[in-house]
């Protein structure tokens, strides 16, 4: 069950809904730090199934580079409406400081 030689061997589960949030830096330049990550991990860590938080000192990427260019998080939840609520809270709690 899962992927074998790049082919799906079982039907995908519909037990979870998932969503992704791009966390845009406060400015272009260099990432200076993150605010709110610890609180988000405490509150929603069990729902976060993927994330990318570039290291402090990394150059920011332009918005044209797409969703994967800077910081992002993916959450999943059995209730279809909950990922949106969780990502809204994360977007309000997390700041990617750059400049």
C-alpha cells in the first residue's frame, strides 16, 4: 500500500483534508528571524505535516519564485473546514522578519 516504483498501489485516503500556507517575509533581503513559531508548534504541531523555514541569514526570494520560495507550512485535519481555520491562525501568529 502506498507508492511502489512511482505508482500508487492503493486508493488515496479521504480521512484528512490538507492545506498549505506561504509565509511571506516582512521585506525583501535577508531573513532575520521568526516570531510565533513556538506558539504555533504548541497549539497545532500535531496537525503540521510539512514545513520549510529557511535559516536565519538566508536571502529571501521574490514572490514570483512561487509558494516554495520562502517559508511555508502544510497542515492536515480530519475535519475538512479545520485546516483553513488553523492556517488563518498561523498566518496571524507567525511573522517572518526580514530586511
